[in-house]
C-alpha cells in the first residue's frame, strides 16, 4: 500500500428530517447566500424545509446554477454575495450547485480575476460552505473538489483545495424522491465509475480498499434498478445516497493507484457536445477497460469474479463478459453507452483529442501512458 494522508472534515447529517440540523450548523447571525439550480427545490418541498430551518438568519437567494455550472453565472453569484455582505454559503442541490458554490466560496475571497482560480492560482482563503444534497452522484458534498464549465473556452475546469470541504452536508434521502429517471441513472453511473476509477487499475496490496470498492459496486448494482422501479422507496434511496458519498469522499482511494481517464476524456465530451456528465462516463468506461485490458488484466479478472461472479471460461472470455455486464448495467439504468446513441460519430474524435492536448491531458491513466493516440482509440471503440 502506498503512503497516504486521509482528511475528511465534513460532518454528515444523514436521514429523514435532517434539514432541521441547518440551524445548529450555521453560526447564529450569519448572512447566508443560499444557492440553488433551476428550480427543482421549489417543487419537492426542499426549499420550504430550508427556509423553515433558517428562520432568523439573513438570507440572500441565488438561483439558476445550471448543470455543469457555468463560470459566468457563478461570477454573478459572487457579485450578489459581496453586495449582500454574505459570510456563509449554503448550497441546496446536486453536484453542480455544490461545485459552483465551492467556486463562489473561493472567488469571494480572491482579489483579481476569478478565472485565475481555475487556471493555476491556488486559493488561500474561502468562505465557509454547507450543503443540502438533493441528487446522489458526485460525492461533492464531502470532498474538496469541483468542476466549473467555461462556455467561451469550451472547457470543464477542475479544481481541488482542502479549504473547500463543506463544513457539513445534510443527506435526506427523501429529497431525491423527485429525481427524474435520467438523473437516477446518471447518479448511479457516476458513483459506479468513481468507484471503478479507484479500484480497477492493478493490484496494490490493498485488500481492504478493494473490498470497500467491491461493496460499493455490488450495492449500486443491487439498489440502482430498484430506484428506477420504485422511486419512493426510502431504503433504496438511502443506500444509494450513502454509496455515492462514499464513492468519492477519499476513503476508498487511500493508498491505491487511480485512473481518472474516463472522467477526463468525458469532460471534453461535455464541454464540446453538452452531454450529461454520467452519459460521458457510460460511453467511455467500457471503452477504456477494453483498450487497457492488458494493463488492467489482474484487476479485470478480480472484478469479473467478485463483482459479476463470472467464473467460467478462459481469462479473455471472463474479461469480455465483465465488460459486457458493465455495459448492460449502465443501459439498464437508462444511460446509453455508445456515442451513436447521442447522435455523435467519427467526426467528434479529432476535436475531443485536440481539446485533451490543449488542456495537457496527454498522459492519463494509472501508468500515465494514455496519450492522445490512445484516447483516440478509446473514442473509436465507443462509436
Ligand atoms: O437545477 P435543478 O432544477 O435543481 O435540477 C437539477 C438538474 O437539472 C436536477 N435535480 C437535482 N436534484 C433534484 C433534481 N430534480 C428533481 N429532484 C431533485 N431532488 O438534476 C439535474 C442535474 O443536476 P446536477 O447537479 O448537474 O447533477 P450532478 O449531481 O450529477 O452533478 C454533475 C456535476 O458535478 C460534477 C460534474 O462534472 C457536473 O458538472 N462532478 C463533480 C465532482 C466532485 N465535485 O467531486 C465529481 C464528479 O465526477 C463530477 O465531475
Ligand atoms: Zn463523476
């Protein structure tokens, strides 16, 4: 196992009715910027609960943070925050609202062009942030990272800074009952792929991390389809929500090699073609596994055996079967796994690869050997 430092300070309030905990988490007298997306929180009772819990605080509401949050929108939020002299940010929504709010938290304390914070300048201060999660997927609710989209640059720009761990996260599974099927599928696929990217590399003498990861994958496979079939099954939603948080709160990645190629190539597909984050992952992960079959052989066989219970056949047949089961699972969650299903073809490959090079994404994967030519082959496999 490699050396590691594990730090996760986010306090989790999990379960039904936990939005009430906001009042004890946000310091009395705070001036709170409440951020949200396009309006789902007004249709599912979440906003009423937040407003109720925050009686007595000065609230300033900023709505309209879009999926794949846009830099220009977030800059407007920073202006509102400053005009209203807010000193605490409460993000209410999915990964986009939380990521966007992390950016607002650091941009509010930055003198100079906020774009610098996405292009190499490290934030040294950030406002405190809490969140009420309404979509189980990204893990943003208890990690220090985020991704902001910049339309003019045609880029999704990731950032990470320990200052950006949310102080607390409220996870009430009931808030996810109102998710449309597309977002249920997206959430399960995103959490699944986060787990795979920290697991399916090469053996690293880390059996506990392997079994944590396999536990998450098996639970997502069992519970995901149930959420599509019975959207108001509380137990299922609770299990999915906790899986998604654990898939990217840092724990399963401790001391092991990681391969984020699927995510990083996927970001370019979203930036250029507007696909949902999880759609890009469903397209790319099977192609990455197929392309990297030799480098990942030992772990692919372990994945086939322990996650899909595939014991029959020679090694290559077992690997083929495991990749096929992965594809079937994503498709069963309503997330298509081919570029063609999104009306994209051969013509997208060169521009995506050019953007990867422009963003210096030229040495991806656990061995840093996924170069632009390999990325092009991965995209070709995904046609
Ligand atoms: O905007 P509203 O009206 O709220 O609707 C949203 C949005 O349209 C809707 N939604 C959310 N909760 C709902 C709901 N609809 C009904 N009922 C509810 N309870 O769902 C739509 C998608 O929301 P979004 O926040 O975009 O989805 P998600 O949580 O999948 O976040 C995706 C973003 O997170 C980034 C992605 O790149 C993408 O920008 N990621 C962040 C990560 C991190 N911080 O660690 C890691 C991930 O890999 C990912 O890259
Ligand atoms: Zn993701």
